[in-house]
C-alpha cells in the first residue's frame, strides 16, 4: 500500500500501487496490464484534482504536464492531462484562461483548451 494526497494534505488515501506514466502509450499499457480497479490523479494543484479509491492502481498523471500543440489562429491548444492553467497561458502568451470555456470535448475525443 502507498499513500497519496492532494495539495491540502487532508485527503490521504492508501492505494495498492502508484504508476507515473509520461505519455498516453504508457497509460494504455498500464490499463491493459491490470485487472484491478484504477484511480487517477492529475496535477494535484487543489482539492478535487484527483479521484482515488483505497486499494486501487493509482495513475499519477503529473508527468503528463506539457502543452503539445498550439494553434494561435484557431485559439486552440492540445494539452496533456496534468497541464496547469498557468502553463497554458505561458505557452500562448495570454493573461487568463476563460473558466467557462477552458476545455471542450471534440469529436475525436481529445480535450482542447480554448483561451482568449
């Protein structure tokens, strides 16, 4: 068993094991290789940035924190699971990310951040 927590240090949960994939290929390999329940943690920036359950294989996605593609004309970027709003703003040279339009699900099942 291994303990995980969020930034508040108030939500300690014992999981069976923790894996730290760096890309979607590693996530897919881990998912295919387990028969146990899986829980997921992202950037651990705040409460609610993780969904964990006791006794699970916990995927810590904090290494998946890059902006993969920036399309300034279309005001879109492709990001990994644990990228922060600050990293998105830095990559796009903008000041804020509109909270009501921060992410949009596309028909290809990719998450795309929309920044103003």
